[in-house]
C-alpha cells in the first residue's frame, strides 16, 4: 500500500501497525482503530480496509473468531472498493482458513478460488502460491491427493523463483512439510522422505519453534508408518516439551489432531493429554464448534479405549449439544457469507458504473466532439509516446498536416451546418485511411487535420498522401467558390524521416506545416513532402 501522500500522523499510524503486527496485539488494535476512524471521517476506503485487515489479522492470532470475521469481512468490502488487490487476496485467504476450520469446505473453496482469481488478474504470484498451499491442505483433508499434490507443486515452483521473498524459507518449509504429509497418507514413503529431507536440510536451521512443532507432527506420522518407534517417540517427546499454551489453533489444528490419533494408537497418554489440554481451550476461545467437536471425539476415543464410561457419556452429551449448535453456526456462517457477497456485488456494480463514467469522460476529454477524431490534447500525448519509441528503435515517422482548400469561402456561402458536414465527411476519409495504415489521426483545429504514420517508407507515405487527396475528391462535395476546383479539395504538408536525438513531435509538425505553406503557394489540391530540416528531398505531388 502506497501511503507517502498521507499526512505525517497517518504515516506514523501505518508504520506502527506494520512494525508491531504479530508482536504487540494491543498496540496494533488501538492504532487500527485510529486509522479506521480517520478513514471514515475522510471517506477513504483504502485506510478503512487497511485498518480492518490488520485488526482481523491480529484477532486471528488471538484466536478471536467473532472479531476476526467481522474485521475481515469489512476489510474485504473496502479493499475491493479501493482496488487494494494484495490485501484483498490475503483477506480471501484468511477467510478460506476460517471457513475450513468451521467445517465448511465448500465456502472455504469459494474464498480460496476468489483469492486466486484476484492474484491471477493482478500478478500477485507469491500470494497466489500461499493460497494454493491452503487449497492443497483442503484437498488433503478431503483425500483428493492428486489435486493436493498439484497445488503444493504449483506453490513450490512459484516460490522457488522468489528466494528474495522475506518469508521464503517459512513458506517452503510449510509447502514441503504438507507435501510430505500427503505422500505419507498415500503410503509413498520414499517420496515423503525426499521432502522431509528438504525441510530438515535446507530450511530446518531457520525454522521457529512453531514450524518445528508442525514438522515434528509430520515426522511422527512418517516414523510411525515406517516402524521406527525410537525416532517417532523422540519427536513425540519434543512436542510434549515444547508445545506452547497459546498456539494459533487454526494454523495447526489438523496436524496436532492427526498426531493425537497416533498417540492414541501407541498409548502415549501423557503426550496425548498435553496436546488436548492445549487445543481445547483454544478452540473454545476461538468459538469454532466444529473444532471443539473434533477435540471431543479424541477424548471420547480415549475414554472408550480405557473403559471410562462416565467420562465417555459426559463427553458424548456435550458432543450432541455442540452438534446442534454446529448446525446453527453453519447457517449463521452462510448468512454472513451471503451478506458479504451481496456487499461485494454492490461495490462491484458501483465500481463498474464509475469506471464506465470515467471511460466516457476520458473519451470526451480526448475526442473532438464534431468529427470524433482525437483532439489536440490526445495528439500531443500520442506524439510524445510515438516519437520516444521511434527514437529508441530508429524507425521512420511521417507527420502530415492538411486543411480544406478555401474553407472560409465554403462556410460563408454554404452555411456553417454545411461546413460542419463537410468536415465530418473529410474526417471519415482521414480516419479510414489512417486505420488502413495503422496510423493516428486527429483534428488539429478548424479545418486542419493531422495524421501520424509510424515505420513507413517515403514511397509508402507518398502513396498515402495521393490516396487521401483522391478520396477527398471522390466525395464530390460541391464548392463553386473554390479557386482550385468546383469541388472540395485538400492541401497536404508532410514531414518524413527518422527522429534524431533532439527531435520531438512538435519539430516534425512544424516542418509539416511549412510544407503545407509551400505547396499552397504553388497549387491547391496537392501535397508536399520534406524532411525535418526542410531543405533536402522536398518533393511535390503531381497533378
């Protein structure tokens, strides 16, 4: 987000948020509130979207599900309106994780695909890779292993090209770990080992404790299937000793859940309960009933296996109550999603209407209202572009200026309406010829027109000038007051050549205007072609 144009206070707020995110939640939330309040006062959707997004990200880290969704949903609406596509894509990614955690993979898939679409439209390759990782994890949960593997490989190939990305090693650690996990589920142990080796050998030294806990869960699954109890138990002990009480549950729940299933099978009761005691308060705090049900299912498996009937029945009763709440939560989530989609659709239509209006205004500002050719403003803009390109690539340019012979006499005797119709007809001839030769045409003012040809030989430009002269004659517009012919005719001045280092469009236009002056002194209904220096290779049309 570019914010250099904001005042010092706003810049300070934004810097404070970016410097303290994932470090000091209290400071970030307070500063985001200030940014949002200021954004509402100044009707600035970029600031509102920024503040809401980073509030949502902070609530995500705090496992505060209610405030997280409200913040992200509001952020998405304003970021979309402001055209802040990077944060918009990140919003969709977070909301996909949120929906998946609540047991609604269809809604999650919709969020992920919307995020990917934004990335593709706006070339956000790194965020695209991150979303594909989460999409791959969703496929993994649904046992769509082929789709999962393709998503992880796609993300891997993108990020391999961006080692400069600040989070490169963390992303690659995550991709390889999840790829290994999917391969273990398919009993492709050799392939899984390759990715685990990449994780440990290339990225292990830079990993933080949370990443190491995640990969230990994958290692446990690998060693358990491989029958290496010693290494498996060492990984279990590492998790037991290092798992924190404040784990960001949405990021790692499935990994620890699968780990607990192995701990149940191997009767590692102490480690099992350590993980459950960390997960349960977090899922209760985040308010995700679906995850709470999964924790209860783990406890019920344990109680049944150990014959603890009373505890099993108590957990089963709570499981039933939560199941009913889970249905209500899914309905509420769908309602929130529908509201969000409606808001976004409203914003989209409003943006399309504004863009359409801007296109019309831009077209009006660059177009001559009578002839619908480009006006002098657009001519100047185009001339700068084309001469810059022609100088760089050393290709010839031709600038033609033409006017209607004895047009004042035509206007005075036939009337202004007839004069306008005459100019419209000639403009159509000019436009058609220009389009045939990939040239640019504009009304210069009054009865004067300009045509710019690029990458054209002198012979070709001579042929174009003659063709234009004849086509105007073929209109057969009566002009009894002309001293050239009893028909409307045009005189043309052209400057042709390869622009030098110091040549600009105005130099060629000035030379073309002088060529027009020279030909009109000799004869009308004719053309003159010369160079920018106006002294060499000057030639006149033949009548």
